C-alpha cells in the first residue's frame, strides 16, 4: 500500500520546510507532490532549493500565478501514483503523525474514504467564527446528503486513488473541501472519520480562508445536491 501526499502551498515560507520534514519523517511507502500556487513571499525559491536535494519520488510543480487551493489540489491529482491520496496543508495546523490514525480504517478494509476530524474527542484551538463556520457547513452537509459527519471542512481527506481521480473537480479555492465531500456522498461512499490533532492559526499568522469562502462552500454544497 502506497500513499501519495499532495501539499498545496501558497505563501508559507515560514512553515513549509518544517511541514515537509514532518511528512518525510512518517514511516510509510509514500510519494510527495508539492504544488506551489504562485507564492510571492519567497516560498517558491525555498522549495526550488529544497527540491534539488530530494529523491525522485518527490515532485514539485509551480503555478505561475495564484489560483487557489482547489486548483493546486487538482494539479497534484494529475501526478499521483500511490494507492491512496491524502491532502496536507503547508502550515503547521495539522500533524503528519496522524497519518497512522487515518490509515487504520484503510488497513482494516473498512472504507475507501477517511476524514481526519478535529472535533472527535478533541478541543481544537480554533477561533469562534472558524468553529461556528465549520459547524454550520458540516450540519448543512449532513442535512443535504444524509451523512453524519463531524468535520466536513477538515484538510485531512484520504481517498483511494481510483475514487478521487475519477471525480470531475472544478473548484479553484477552498470550496474544494465541500466539492470532494459532495461528490463522495453522491456516490454513496462511506466516509469514516478518525480523530486528529489541530492547532489553528490566526489571520495575522497567515490564515487565508474568509467569509467569501464560507458563502462559496454553501453554494457548492447546494449546487451539487440539486
């Protein structure tokens, strides 16, 4: 069983090398696909220097201009070769040591899709508006699709490669999260959730998602249901 990890990156110069070091430290058969989404803070140059010292199973791609997380994920999906595909943000909000938890339902043969929930038995560090937005979007997902998720917006989404590459994805920004979820649930695939750690950032620390992305997520969920 091999794992392809897609890392969409935009202006994460302060954290990206630490994130990649943590990913590389995870003991599993893996492929790493890093997609720089038109960074302007020096991240692209840092990644170019880093990539020159890495083995062939690490792939780096650049978007000439910023397009959004969804666009970076879609670029990454054209390059994956592993049996399973996981998305990892380029900041330090999620801990790659939780890959082991995500892979347990896969090893047990229980599912083709696993989400890492920040709310299952955890009290994640998250400011109020972010927590409220996550709760509303997750409840809307459950209402529209008959699911029982606790964290639809989680970054940690693990898919069997043939499942996720068969999806026709169009999202450019953070609406990639509801799009992946809606298309999964429309196919009647079970999403198994496992608890993961989470330490959220503030906007002055580089947090990028905003109220416009909330509105876009609502529209994506409704549009794909109808």
